[in-house]
C-alpha cells in the first residue's frame, strides 16, 4: 500500500510540474501576457507585475522564480484589477464553487448509484427502461442547456425556485440539478452495467447457495465489486463537474471562482487564467490521488499488485 | 415396464412394427450440416445492430443530419450571416422555418451551417484521436517490456492533466479558430484511445495465429496491420463513436465561455450562447433549435455507440 | 436404504430469443443416504441444470422447472417458496462450484465468507463461529487457519481456494452436498488431493454427495453409483461396477472408450458428431445420429427403461429382443 501511495504521489507531482511548465511556456509566447514586452497602462499593476515575476531577469530565472512562487502558494497579481491577486479571487470565489461542486457530486453519486442498483435488480423491467432512457437523455443534454431550460421553466414560468445567485438552499436546487444530471446519468449507467455483470459471477451464485438473503447478496457481495469501476471514473467526473461550474456559475450569476475565471478569459487577464488553471489542476490531481487511495481501500488486491491501478 | 427384480431386457413395445428394427442408413451429410448459415463477424454485427431500435434511430438521425448539413445551406434562400435587423425575432413560419434571431438571420440556415461545424469538429477530432491512439497504443502494446512501461507512464501522467483546462489555456493563447479548437481537443483526447488499443493489442498478440505469423518472420508493421488492427477494430469503432459527442459538447462548451468558433462561422454552441438572453424575453426558438440539435446529436452518437458496443462484442454473439 | 433425494420426471426449460431450450427432459434419479452419485455427461447435457434445479438456483427468467418433483427428505422442494428455500440452502443442501478462482468474492476476507453462512443459519456467537471456522479449515487441510482467516482470496492458491469453498459448503453440516465439476479447474496433482478430501469428509460426516463431472477418472475414484446423462435425459444408471464393466448404452460404451487407461492397450475412440440441438430435440433417442447401431425405430420412438438388475437400468432399443441381430450385423458391416 505504501509503495502504491508513493508511486501515485510521484505521478501526481510530475503531472503538476508539467502543467506549471506548460502554463509558463504558453505565457512567455503570448502577446499581452505579463511576460511579453507590452507594458500595462496602469502603473500600479506594472509595478506589481515586475516585483512578482522579476521581469528584468532572463527567462530561465523567471521560470525558477515562477516555480518558487507557486510552491509557496503565491499565484500572482491580476493585470486587470489593481491590487487584486489571484489568491484574493480564489479566497472569495473558491469556497462557493467548492460548495456547489461538493453538493453536486454527493447528489450525483448517491442518486446515480441508487438508480443503477434499482435498474440492475429490476433488469428489463419498466423501471429499468425508464431510468436508463432518462440516463441517456441526461448524458446527451449539455448542462448549460439544462440550466437555461430550468431557469425558463422552473424559475421564470412556474416560479418554483429563485432564478439566480447563491444565498439559500433554495438557490442551490437548480444549479445543482443542472450540474448533477450528467454525472448522475453516467454513474447510473455504469453502476447498472457492472452490477449486472457482477450478479452473474460465481461468487454471487455461491452466496445464494449459502442461503443468504437477496438484501445481503446485493449490498455485501455485489455492490462493493460493482462500485469499483464507478470509483475509477470519479476523477473524470470531478473534472467535468469542475469545468461545468464555469458555465453554471455564469448562467446563475453565482459569485464563484468559475465566474471569475470566465471573466478573466474574456478580459485576457493572463495571470488570473494561469493561476486558476494551476490551482484547479492541482486540486483535480489531488482529487485523483484521493480516488486512488479509496480504490486501494475497497480493492484488497491492490496491496499486492506492484502495478496498481491497471 | 418395471418388473420387480426383472430380468426384462425388452421394453413392452409390441405395438412397434418389427421392420423398424433394421440398421438405419447413415446420412453423413445430415450430421455434418450446420444448423444456421454462418455469418462473417461484420455481417453478424450488422444483423445485431439492426435489431437494436435505439441504435438504428440514432444512425438514421445522423444520416439525415449529414444530408441536411450538406444540402440545407444550399437549399435555403438565405445566407448564413446576412443580417436583416427589421426582421429580428421572427417566429418560425413558412418564410423562416426555424424563425430568425436577434440580428434577423435565418435560424434554419444557421442550424445546418452549425451542423457542418459540429460534425466537422467532432469527426476530425475523433479521427485524429484514432490515428494517434492506434499508433501509440499499437506500438506500446506490441513492443511490450521497457518501451511499453515508459509509454504507459507517459499516458498515466497525461491522463492526470485536466483536458478541458489545457484546452482553455491553449485557446486563450492561440486564439479560437476551427483549427485551434480541433488541435486543443486532440492534444489530450487521444489518450483514452491509446489505452484501449494497447489493451486490445496485449490481448490479441498472444493468440496463436499472431505467434505463428511472427515465427514465420512476419514484419512487425505487417503483423500490426494485418492481424492486430482488424481484431481490435470493434472497441476502436465504439470509442470513436463515443468520442464524437465529447468533441461536440466541448465545442459548445467553449463557445459558451467565449472561446468558441468566431464569425463568420455559426456553430451550435455559438448560436445557443448568443440566444441565452433571448429566451428570457420569450424568443424560445433561437435557443431551441441549436439546443435540440446539440442534444439529439449527442444522444444519437451515444445510443449508436452503445448499440455498436453490444453488436461488436464477440462474447455476445449468439 | 433410506432415500435422501428423489427426482421424478424433472423438466427444465429456458426461454430465449431463439426459442425454448429443453435443457432437462424428464430426469428420474434418486440418492441414498451416505452415498456418492456421479452424474456424467458431455457439457450441455443438462447435468449442471439438474443440480441447480435441486438447489432451486435456476435463474428465472429465463429458466423454469416446468414439470416434475424433487423430494428432499420427503419434502417436495419444487413447491417451496424462495424464503423457505433459503432455509434449506447452505444448511441442508450445499453446493461446490467448478472454478475456485471465481467462486470466492475478491473483496471479502476468507473468514467473513466462511462464517457468514454459519452466522445466518445457526444461532452462534462470533467466537463460536470463529472456533467452528478454524475447525473446518483444519478439516479441509489448511495450515495456520487462524491467520489465514484474515486473508483475502487472492492470497490463496487454486487448490487452497477449492478447499475453502468445500469448507464453506460443509460448515453447517449439510446432509447433501452437490459438487459441480469440483476438480475440473485444478491441476492433476491437486485434483487427487481434493477427491481424497471428499472421501474423508464423507467418512467423518456421513454426507451424501452428488458429483457432477465429465471426467470418468474422477468418477472411478469416489462414486458409488453413476447416472449417464445425454441431451437432457438419463440414459443409463447403475453402480460403478455395472457401468464400468457392463455398459449397455452405446453412448456409455463410447464414453468409456474415449478415456485413456493404463491397464489396457488399444486405440482411443472418440465419439463422432455433436449432441442434438435442444431447441427442437428429436422425438426418438437423441443419440441416434451418432450411434453406430442406430435403427429405424430409434429415430421414431424414445425407448422405455429396461431394468437389467436392481441397480442397473438403461434406455436403449438394443435391449429389445428383436434387435439381437443388430450388434452382429453392424460389426460385420464396418469391416
């Protein structure tokens, strides 16, 4: 297990290093970035930039300083808003985005697994057809279209929920629903198909032959094995939800990091784009790492396999 | 029948005529005859795909969509970008089948134009993924050993990079255009395909006919081409079918955050993004048509991919 | 002798897209207390389906016991509710599966899987269950049982896993043990050990065993009686001596001729052809197409049972006195 963890953390660090390097390389080539020769019209901003990035030094020194800053969790100043740093923006926006993301993932995982199990147990029944039809739709309709639909119908036409912003649990319903539908559908389909496969395994037949109840067979013997593939796709789902927050926050006017990020893209506020990308990458890589650990816990075989995770 | 303690070798069968107790002429052919006509792998897969109603619905939709993407803009009397301000927000009518948008442009024409862009982005991105994935995965799986190990470590690292973030970063730097969007989508998109191809190759390369070909001194490239790829084709096709909607979604998503394809092109994502404000004022059709086509195209690719997955799985062959 | 199990006229069908498969077509069988009965036949002949029917583990749908009775200690199991069946499974009747690599749940410890049946059926405390589990592991020959309880299946070898599967099957002291190809997936040396283990267990516990196999070598080692199955029907039953030394059905003879033997010289003779399609089974004897002595009657009418002795029965038209000339005729024809 320890070996497995070490290997995983090493891969995570290398991945992060590659991302940091890519952002740096892209930024020194793009016109209008703090590293290019263009000067900002705002004196304060220009002074901040020079102090932060040591723009007088050659590139390789700048690179090292950039790496050092990131290692010390200092993501640099904004070039559009004076005296604002990326850290300030993250401090304000990330907690809200994190809340949105976490509520979404919890809703998606729980409801996805429940639908998946019910579909598998009622295989080829009416509930199975209905929930799988629903799931295909959920996968096919992009979240921003769902979000617009929800606002139009549920918030404007029927006034069941508030239209926008993020101030009470009622405000959370529509954005979470729009964001959770896709991942929920994916989890439901995956749970169903792995569950169906697991239910044909010999050890399930063996559990039946021991006279165990269907309840025990489903939850003690089948579910754990059926959930392993679900755990492996969690990383991808998390990344999807995270990028989903960009548009959902925009549509629902939620003052989260995603909204700031999209604004920074539209304003070409390069240090904010870079800083947020690095921060989000680090966050996702850390989440992938957590997922690997969870996988190691539910699959006892990992401990022995030197080539874990394959 | 069962006489107790019976030494009774003959069953009570006096009703059966004696002449039936003669040796039967052997009918050799009958024994050899196969019960059903043998179908090739592809014929059988096609037969099973045809039975899948949802997959066929998806396939038919995609065929019609392709036809309309080609013919739609030609048939329509309107130009894709001709603005006609006085005629903005026209309801769908016999003049404008899908209505007009904020700038008075014909939504019908723009929808089929958008279909061209979306299908083009999706298909080209998927094809590049397949191309790189097959080469990378094929070499990694076929060579094995150290090469495979190093190549897989690289994949593992790339897999950890959040692809949409990198895509965004690239588009910010390079500026959005048809070319850069496809480039950005494929720069990480091939990883999944490479994994699948490698898995297939690892499985197949130990089959005896491949070993046999190897022992006759077959060249590596020929073995990959002639033996490995045809057998790995099923999962590759499925993965490709499923990666088209991913690309279509990504294009729409990028349009949404302001990194989409710019004028004079009209992609579905751009159209949906442009009309977000419009539906709150009741002009639903400007959003409905692009949204419907994005969703239904993704739906069609998804159900077709599912259907192909079942149809091409040799294990499910009945 | 007391009959512990009696199957009468059992029919099992499976409904598929292609039609209805008649997997078991009127099986009659019985098993005496403390006896080992081997059901022998090619794959697909219905032997596993028969044993699953006894456990009522036929997946339904598509499978169904369409006719017949299964009496276990006087009770008709085909009439039992699923709930009542669960009180029988694992306690009175247990089952051993073919492949020990897949029969154990990879995510649960051996101990959990061994004790769960016991905890469910017998009212025992955790420490009592553990004591019994260790006792069982010793019985099936697993060293360091205390430590191995905490391990996972992947830490066990194939042979050890099959020992664990056997331990799980006998931990509630069942009266009937159904072993479905218990040694097929194992190495030859391990096979012998596992078969010996069955003998020991039977000696110690007096359990009755139904052994499903296609391997006559396995049968020769531990079976008392043999039932030969073909295309969903039992075509010959008898004691081991009856079947090995005085086989009557051409199929049984064919099976015996296709097994290599050290004590005899001569060529191995495979049985040509394949079993009939059970979507539309022939109305006569199903072996006709492959039988070297096939007569006109064989195709038309299924032969009734001929009782050769108390223990030995066969269903074959060659038993009819009008067929006496056939054996000689056929022999002369082939030369």
